[in-house]
């Protein structure tokens, strides 16, 4: 456990991300002795709150009970206007009151993109970030297209060193996403079959039952393609199909992920977007909105490893279930014994039931000689004594420790936006849907895919 003092300053501290994810994550990390017990959380806001007022309000934003005893001891609410440079001098004085020469600062910018440049400039000009050990976590979205993302990154490089910049994609902190590299490269059984000769298709999906809830302001400017595919799904796909890294380091893995993004090509004729019926009636959504709430993409990777293997990305709202999953379907057996009931499939279940399943063909138990299929499975919940840490716990801990493996490098963001811009310019088919069955029916007219 680190013993030096730690200050975590949260910009956007009155938002639901702070209530639902950040405060519980910091609480758990401290109580589990993963970070210094001498941690101070500075919650910045413009409202006239006492600490009690602030914590009372934050509790209304989450259904989980906040640890009030811990937060009473470790949190201070600091009133300021984050757009006003003069207020940063008071913030710096507050930080200095608690600091000694070894104190580490982590700044978490849980703010909208419209505030990013102003706040970054104010942090720089007030000299809040002076040491390489001081770090800043930036939440997505990183722009709305390639040009805007490039502008944001150039701005960040103007004010901060790359070692201080942590571009978060919380999906990479999920347990089974973090497990992909171990599963692929830590098991001999996969070493010689993870290729086009043995794999028939790969699907990465993230389905949601809910609609947009209270995210209309952001969601209608982004949509599923920019909100989910540009970051989460492309990152997961890259880990699944990348070549073997030269070494087990953050930079080597990111180099191989970038190669995937550079050689990925989408089939615009077989890809399409959708919008659920009722979206236009959601609060604060324009009646003429063409924002996509569903995406189905078919892609191909131009590489020796996976040439001509169909790669599928699927995500959407108001679908049949909430589930995130990777499905690797293997090719049929090459013999003529007729014992294959189904093709083998490897399921990497990201959520809600984290684990791995592999379906095997076997004889029906008993006197019957017919073939059947059963799952061999490993469930994290069945093998974990304690509660599984949230993705944000891992991401915050890694930022404090200077480990950026689960954070996204600029060139990955750059190329992923180029891909998304290409899809936007190709004007994919756009449909409205009532049920997921309608979408499945359309997909299965051209694709052999397990949904």
C-alpha cells in the first residue's frame, strides 16, 4: 500500500458518474489498502453546499448506499467556478494546505466536452500539475469526429506531458476484457488455432434493454456508433484479433491494437444503423432526429492471421436483454464421422455473468449414442469469495500507479475516429425497430451469426 499523501480532485463532482462510480471506487480502494489511507477527495462545485449537503445530494443520484463515515473523514467540498481562472488560485492554496513534497495529485475531469479546453487551460495556467507523478484522467468523448479529436489532443499536448495524460475507456477495465490477453496468450490450446484456418467468425456485442434514460443531451449528439463502437467495441475487437505482441508491455500491446485498426475494413452494404420506436418521443429529443440507437457492422481484417474471417460488431438500446459478450465460432470438423452436433464456440462473457464458456460435442450420457453439446464454463462469481472490483477501481488504481495499459493512446483514438468517419460518410442503411427479433431477422438473411 502507498503511504504518501494522495489528493484526488474531481471536476464535475455533482454528476451521477461521481456518485455511482468514482466515490465508491475511491472508498473501496482506500478501505482495501490499495491506495494511501491519507487520501483527500476534493469535490469541486459551484453550488453553496456544506459537506453534508453535498453527500445528501450525491446519495440521491445512486441506488447504492454511499459510505458516509468514510466520506465524512476523507472528502471536502470546495466551492468554485471551474471556468474562472481566479478560482484556481484558491484551489491551489487548498491543495497546498494538505500537501507535502511527496504528495501525489490525481485530477479527474468528469466534465462535458464543451468545458474540456477551458478547464485544461486553467489547470495549466494555475500550475496545479507540476510533477510527472501528477496525473489527469480525461473521460470520453474525445471529440465527435477525427478533426475534433485531433484538436482536443493537440490542446492536451500543449498543456500537459503525455505521461500525465490518461484517456479513460472504462470498458478496458472490465474483468473479462482485461482477461483477453491472458486467455489468448497464456493457454497453449489457443496458440495454434487462433487464426483464419480454425475460426469461422468473431462477434463482439453489447446489448442494452433500457433506452437513453436521462442522457438525451449527450446521446442525441453521438448515437451508438460514436458512443459505443468508436471506443469500447473497437478496443475489444482489437484485443481479440491482434497479432502476438513482441513483449507483455503496455506499449507493445497498443502497437498491435493499432495495427488492427489500421487494417480493418467495414462492409457498408451489409452494415446498418437503427433507431428504436419511441426514441423521438423521449424527453429533449428533436422530432426530426436521425440519431442511431443500434449498430450492426460487418468487417474484415486484412492480416495473415484473420484474412476473410467475418468480424461482427453489434450494439444497441431497447433490445431483448442487457449483455456484453464476445463469441468466437470455430470451423466445422474436417472428418466425415458426422459426430459434430454444433460447431465449437468460445464465449467470453463480459457482463452480467462474467466468465468463459466453451461448448463441446460429446455422446449423450447413457445408452444412447447420439451426439449432444454441453458447455465447459468458468464463472468468476462462482469462484470469487469477495465482490468483484468495479472497472473504475482498476482504472483509478492504475492511474495512481502510473500504469497506462488500460488507457487509450492517442494514435488508437485517431485511427478509430478515421474508421467511424468513413462509416458516417458512407451513409449506412437506417431503419426503425420495435424489437430485437426484427433486427435479428434482417441480419440472418445474409449472415450466419449467433445472437
